[in-house]
């Protein structure tokens, strides 16, 4: 490809000339002041020349510049199109594929100002300079939005527009840009094309659209690949010899709205589509042995048995995998509250029959739908239409490589990836960034389809519950990847987050409906909601996102129990798990995040609708309660959207909305009023009446709670659970929560709930309460008496009468600890709490929750904090083989690490005898790079010895390096070793280290044949 050379056109800046009358409704012509249409060339690049002709026809304006022609067409008062044809002939390869039919064109006017034409609507003026032909956009108040630094240029390969870049201008868009996108592209080059790179740095599901913080956006109407260099100046090119772009004016949300007005609003998924999906091949699966499609029902039963949601299942997911018994499979899944999906690997010609047999989800892949962007888009539209033409269901498709317009028919999925910490890290900015291109539903498989581990699966699932859509895929990894496969504690943590998403469906579904009106998806970069915050557009916010306006999610993407660098923008933010309040803007380091804790914050003022206590949306009945989770601060509101969740009747107006308004103090003491409006509208199955539940996070108990009359105050959780209505102040829940129940109330009538004498979120004196933390790295022996340290920090008032209790895993014992005297304001006191873990406690990380009851400023307060402690096995007291010890960590590149065998396949103990250079070993560890084995030595061991190398079974290939770490420090490394290398002996002094890690790392990027052996691995201990 030839590099594009730029030549600056001559700039004529005179602002004078005789103004002509504006044209009437017919066609007007004006003579340009420039006398020639010469173009400028540099090498093979041609830049458009001077204006030689002009015509106005209503809202369409045509210009000649020698042989070239340009056309400006206004779509709305803030949206217009610029086309340029170097040879004077306009073409439109996309036709009506992407851009939808628009309404009537706006009223426009034009003026000849001598050196330029001004083309105006009520909102904007496009200046068209004559010598040479250049464009610049201004608002109606005269402020500049953007301007070309030179005329549009072209060569044989591409056409380029060059725009001036503002001093602080930020840029977003380009569709799904893996590893980036939720922070600014300023200074970067963004490629927009289908590259089939589904990892960090790739750009699947590209969109030829970008937006600027200067108040505009640009959509290149083409199927050609684009390149955007957000340098100074900005260079935006498409690989074609034509120019065709739409421009939008306004803030980021306005621009996304105008772009999706043009190319289509995001579709509204069925509610089951927002539950987790499951994908696998069930027919003659080479990776799993002989199976049949109906075997999918056994997996669906696994979700039921483990009390886990499962909205849909793809039952033929895999290359060459077909299906059988489709109607029976669909019926069986539906009996289990799950819908049938299919992968369209053989095209979509059969989709009519498949949908009539029960299919409700279609997963697409360009390789099977057809080659190229148009085929990908057509496949999305055709599969979507195929579902709707043959059922009363909504179209619901998934695509890994798509283009502009696909947001109206499917979920954009980031492709096949390998589960790892890195996978989590780069996916975080990917999906929030895609929202800036009008893609409302973007996602990746939980823990990828290859690799992964119990811990990365759990961490990945946690944050993906705050995406609109997601699924887990099986069949390609060494073992199945359903959320219940890894055992405890992972199964319970996964269940909790799956059910948390289920309870949040009313909130998420309301945002899904909002996207159909605004084009703005639920998953948002901070810069979208906080455009004036410079940190929101930079690296400070790269690894977090907003889920709606009310949740800030900061996933854990490293193997750690603490998260650093959580940036909270302006406002008050509440830790979802502890109730602790933070005043933004601020950055939180050392946030305690054991395995069961996703760093999650709620914006003060939030009123979040929820479905309490359900596994599936199908559990909802006519008598089910609607819950509101309220964080009162000032005046706030939320509008709940409801419909039947599955049919298309909402498009004909069969839906309802209900508005909740909260009136509370801005800070500190006062009354709180929650007004629930009448539900407006109707749909099949709408509740005519329902009970309500409220969790109001005040931090201070109210004097009374009134709903037309005073509700009874209940004295305990048990009494509250038993009562039909009433309220209870749970002082131990997240700093103090008022819990309220009502009897069934008519949805046609509004009502007001009043909490008298309480406070805004944080309590009457929010800064006075104590906070809790715990030092990291605490270890305790299974079945042994020990202590856990907890730090209590007083707020702006002294803390008195403090007692600390621990909520510990089942089978553990913990003794409450009291603090004598007082903790002065601002001071921290460390308290040791006696704990005895169960003798059979799981080794490794355990989650503990500390609660401190105390008094501050004369008020009873509580504070809670989750943190991790590490349960250790008994350390070795004599020399021991590494393969005979308990392992705290056993990460392996493929299958499980093997004890006393070489690395095998996907099962345990399926390896062979350990062999290095013809010598066999009875003891040792066989792994596949990359691997990491951690052993607890407890300071009892003085040395580690082994023979290392690649197992003889590899027959000469593979390339790895071995290393030994002691208490986090690398104490020995091997040279690079291949299957042909000599055995290397290891003899490492440990000097009383407590933790030893044995690592084998791939060194050539292949990971083929990387079967490393720690042969005769032995610890010398006493």
C-alpha cells in the first residue's frame, strides 16, 4: 500500500463579499468566485481543487471542482451527508443496506459570501470554501465544530478527509476495538475492518463511525475498510476512490442517537436473551465422545439442580456439528425454562423449519453466512427476520464479525478467545467502548472457549453479569465450562452473581428499552456520563465502566484479592457490599476484593427496580413482588419499563412504564419520600396489583414509615420475613438499611412511601461512622486455632462500645472481640479476632466478613467489610516430594498438572511415566506451559531439588523455561530448553521461605509440545 502524502491547499481567508438572496424552493445556480477547478497533486495523491459550479435544490447542494463533484444533503437540522466523486459520478455501494429511509428533509437556506457558501439549518451552518473546496461546520451561535485543514484527497487506493484537532479534543468509536475504546483514541490510529483477530488489539465488529468531544460524529457510508488517525491533524480515510460520510452534531449521546436514527436503533432482546446462555456441540462431539442433541437436556438439568439461571442453549455449537431430534430438544428445554438456539454454520436457508421446530436464537459466523461485510450484515438481518417470520418471538442473533447496522438485529460477540487474566483485562474496555458506536449489546464468552481456570471463570462471570448479554461456551476447553463445573467455592459464587443479574433484570431491561429510543447501550464508558472530567477519558478509567447510570463496575483482572486504581467520578458513591460511602472524584487503592467480591459501586440517588428471589424470569407470577433498591440523596428518579418479555407486541404499544421518584436530603438528617407512580400502559400478563418491597439505604433508623398510615415496625428479620407488610431497620446490613414490605397495591394507582426522621444515604452524620479494613496476606491453618486481624478506623467522631464479629465459612468458629475504651476520631486500632477454621476447610482463599457495631456521635452505627484470608495446609515437617504435598495453586496450560506423571490430556492421571533423556522417574510433576504450582512450606524447608526438562515423549520439539520463586522473589531460572536439551539439575536454597512457586513458561509463543517435567522434585525440610 502506498503511503498517503498530503499537500496543503492554499487557504483564502477573506470574510467579505456581496451576499446573495437565499434560494427559493426550486433549483438555484450561482457563479463561483473561483475561476478554475484545478486540483493539487503530490505524488499519486490528488486534492480537490477550486469550486467551479454550484446548484441548490431544496436541501441538496451540488458543487463542481473541475472533473470532481461534491454533494451536500441535509437529513435533519443536525445531520447531513457529504459526498465527493473524483470523476464526477456519484456511487453508493451500500445502497439501502445500512442507511434507513429518513423522514422529510429539514428547511435549509444558503448564502454566497464571496469566498465561501454558507449552507444552514436552524442548528448548524456548513461553510463550503471555494478556493480550494473545503468544508467547515459551525453551530448556529457561530462556534466552530470542525474544519478541514485541506481539501479531500484521493489516490488509487483510498480517499481521505483531514480535520483540525482541538487542543483537548477526545475521540471514540470505530466499533468493537479489543482492549480499548472506553477511553479516548486521541493520538492513536484505529483500524475499521474485519480482521478476524479476536484477541487484544483486534477489531471485530468494526463500525466506520467515530465521535468527538468537540460535539460531532462522522459515519463513513461504505463497506470499505477505514483508517482513522486521531493525530494532529486528524486523518480519516476509506479504502475506496469515493467519499461518502454523514455528520452529526451534539453531545455524545445526541450523536449516537442521530447515528442510530440513520442506521437503525438497537433491537430489544427477549428477556431470556439477557439471561446467561450456554453453547456446545451435542452430536458426535470429538472432544467429548459420542453424544446426541437430546443430551443437552441433561446439562439444562444441571442448571436447575444447582439453582442457576440459564436462558438459552446453542446445541450444535462446534465445527461440523449438526443436530437431531430438534422439536423434542426444543420442547425439553422450554419445559426447563430455557430456549433453543442453533449455530448457522450451514447457512440460514433452513431457519424457517428450525424456528418452527423451536429455535429462538441464531448464532452467526461470516464464514458460513458469506464472505464480506455485506454478507455479514445480510446474514444478521435474514436470521433475525427468519425467527420473526416463523414465530411470534423476537429476532435474536449473535455475530462475531459485523458492520454498521448490525445493532438493529443482533448481539456483537468478540469471538473465540482463551480464558486468562489477560483476557479479562482487555475485554473490560472493549464493550463499554463499543457503546460509543451505537452497539448496545457486545460481549465475550465467560472465560473464553479455550484455557481458563476456576478462578478466572468466576472473576470473568462476575463482571459480565453487568453486561446486557453473555454466554458460556463448552466443548473446546479441556473440560466443560458451565458455572457449576468447578465445585466450591466457585459454584456458590457463580450462583450468587447469576442470580444477582436475574434480580437486576428490570433495571437492565429498562435500559434495553431505552436503547431502542436513544441508541445508547447500558454498558457505558465513564466519559459518556462525565464528559467534562479529563480523567474519565484517560487511563484512570480504562478498566472500569458504568452499567446504566447507577452502577460503576471495576473488575478484578489479576490473581489478587485487592484492586487498585478504582476511579470514582464526581458525586457520592456507595460500596454495594459494605454500604461505605465515597465522595468523588477520588481514586481507591487496596480495595478488598476476595473471590466473592466484584468491586461494585452505586451512585447516590439511585432507585433500582429488582425482581427479588428468583432463578429465572419464568418464576415470576401474578403475585410476585417488585422491589426497589433506593440510595436516597436529593431528588432522583427512575422509569421502569415492562412488557411481556418475549413477543413483539410491544412494537404495537403493548408495554407499560412506571416512574419512581425519590425526595431526600442532599446530605445528613431529614425525611425521605418515595413516590411510585401509576403504571401507564398495558400488555398481556401485566400485574393489576402487586406487593412492593423497598430497601432504603439510609444509615439511620427512621422514626416511622408511612404508607397512607403508619406501617408496623418489626423487631427482627424473622418477624419481617413472616409479616405481610411492615418495616424493619436492619442496622447490620451495609451500614443500616430500612426494609419495607407492602401488601398488594393496585398498579393503576400511585402511592407515596414516607420515612420520617431518617437521612440521606450515609446516615445523619455520614462522616462519623467507623470503617473497616484488614491487612492483606493473612494466613491461618485448617483446624488450628488462630487469629484474624481487623483494623477499625474512627471517622470524624470518637468510636465507643465497639464489638467486632466475623461471618466465617460453614464449620468455622469465630469469637467476637470487644474494643475497650474509645478510638479517637481519625485513629485506627487493630483488633485480633480468634478464629478456628474447620479441619476440612478448603485450602487457599476464604472470604470473611467483619462487622463492627459501635456508637459515634451518640448514634448506634455498624460497618461491614469483606476480605480474604488464606487457609494453609500443615507445612511439611520432614523431607517431602513436591507431588505428595497439597498445592495452593496448580495452574496449567492444558489439562491438569499431573502428580508423578507427564502432562496428559484433559483428565487427571492420564499422563505417562516421567522421562528425561532416557531416564525414568517415579516421582515428580508433569505440566504444560504456561504452568504455576504453588506449595506452602511455612518456613520449614531449606532447599528444593529437581531435574527439569521437556519430557521425552515430545521427541525433540517444544521450548520452555523453568523458574523457582520463594516468597515472591525469583531465586532460580533455567536457560531456554527444548525437547532436545539436556536435563538441567535444580538445587535451590529456600532460607525459610513460606511459599514456593514452580513455574514453566512458554518461550517461543507456540506452546506446542511444552510438556515440562519437574522430575524428582523434593523439598528438604525439618
